[in-house]
C-alpha cells in the first residue's frame, strides 16, 4: 500500500530503495512473521528473561549477510551510512516495524540507533572505534540514561545526576530510570546525561558521557514493568550511580553539550519511530481486514456490518494521514535541515503514537477476545503506542512547543 510504482505516496524512490523494500518484505515473510509466536512465548518465559531465542542471532547474521543492516543512518553519516536519505529510509522502517522486535534483527532498533547517531555525529575517533564500530557490527548493545525519578524529566534541563571532574576522571552520582536496554547482559555501554556545570546558563549545564555498563558503582535498583510487562529481553532499568568513575576521555563533545546532544539524538529518532508506528498500525489494519472476512457473527461475516466497515475506513484514513505527515517531515529534514523540520518533528511525535493506539484499539474491538490476548501483536502495539506518548517527550511538551512555534510563524509572517 505504501509503495506505488517507484513512488512513496508522492515521494520519488530510486530503484535501489524499491529493491531493498522488496528484499525486506521477503525477509519478513520468510523469517519474521513465522516466528512471532515463538518470540512472544520465549519473552514471557520467566526462566528465559533477558535472553533471546537461539535462532535470533542466526536471523541477525542472515540480515547482515543480505545487506539489510544499519539502514537507519542517513547519508550524512558516511562512511557508516548506507547512503540513504530520510525519505528513502521511511518505507524501509515501515516494513521492518510491522513486527516490533524485527527492527533489532536489522540492527535498527532503539536505543542503539540513537546512540550510534550520537557517536557518529559527536564522538571522537577513539570513542567511535571503541563503541560505535562494535555497535554497528551488532556485537554489543547500549542504553541511554536520561530520565530521572525525582524530577520532571520532560524538561531535560531538570536532570540532577551529578557529573563532577576529579583529575583525569569524572565522578557520577545520582539515579536514573526508564533506561531501556540496561538490564540486558548484551548492554556494554550507556550514554548518561547529567549536570556537570551548574554555574552555566540553563541549556549549558548538562553533559553526556560514556559509561561502560560494568563500571563499579552502578547498581540495578529494579527492573521496571510497562503495563506489567518486563519488556524482556531489553528491559527498563532503574539505576543508582554511586561514585562511578570514568576517564575524562569518555565525555562526548565537551562539558555543557548534553542538551544539544539530546536534541540532536531525539529529533531524527522521533521521525524514525513515527514511521515505525505507521508500520505497526498498518499491520493491525491488515490483520483486521483478514479477520472481518473470516469471522461470522449473527449469520454473516463481520465485513457486512456497517460499523465494522466504518472502523476499517477510519483506520485507513488515520494511517495514511500519519504516513504522509511523517514523509513530509523526512522530506524537510533532507532538503532544509533539522531546524526547519522542528515543527513537523513535534507533529509526528504527537500524531503517530496516538494514531497507532487508536488503530490498535479498533483492531481489538474487531477481534474480540483474541484481540487482547497473546495470539496477535495488537495488544503490544497498543501498549507501545501508549507508552511512547510519554517516552521521548510527552504529548503535552510537544504540543506546547508546536503551539508556540505556530504562533511565531503565523504572527511573524
């Protein structure tokens, strides 16, 4: 539905992108969809927490061999990028996101992809060699520690974790939570945001520093549950940092650059996961369309019910609108840069998760009991969409920013 000829809803796509998407679709059909149930059962098994099935690494190796690897890095990140624009990346993200865990098979999952973008953009040569290269190779995983339990983390300038220089080291003290991926034993490094320069202006007080996961002084306080799910194998961690020491060479870009790095990391990430939600919602719609022809109620298939027809129509409208908005954001990012795309980035962050949540809710209603159990991916889409209306900046923050930007744009001409 997304790709028509060599166009992506009005945006031109070259032959390479068309071929990559066909290749991705084939990979999903052969290797991902048939293993959805196995993956779900594995992740729910309490004896297998924080691990992956034996076939998972085999799929990653196969994806890498087929060139379906690190597709998220836009062309400005060469030599590590496959050379695609954001518009060209978009349909690929939609396809690979039709199963939530599939992104990681292609090494395109959060938080790793955002951390790789940070290291590619801001990291020193030594930092890139030590951490970026093994991340790109899929040899290790990472985490991004920003949110804190004791402050409103929707305002990034509130972060209180202390980063204090002591000779040739920085010492970290504080607490973080909702640190995605930090529970997984494959996580080897974290990008930690904290306050290093309290005397500076508000947006220059924080820094981002690389902290190996096994550094002494890091305590796993608990594994957080999302709607009572542990999110295995990645996990959501609450962490305590007590006199955690790392060398000064682990500082990314420099002291006081944490807010800049956070903005640079989260902007592209919001476009990517917006397109991911388009993919998840499209899958929910596809499942609905199959269900309504197969399921019979009161003597006729569900598709004969006017109310069901309307729900499917609403889903298609909502998905197409979110898709076009996200593609427009990608186009502006490619042609005018991140500053010009800021309003659109806020729009897709607001629109895409809400859209996916609504589509999943309608799909649940059509499926009935089956729609709220483990037999489909619909409940997971609903949960992720609702969760991401808070993660990476809640709806209210983006709506406030967008409202202020809109008034300035209109009133200033």
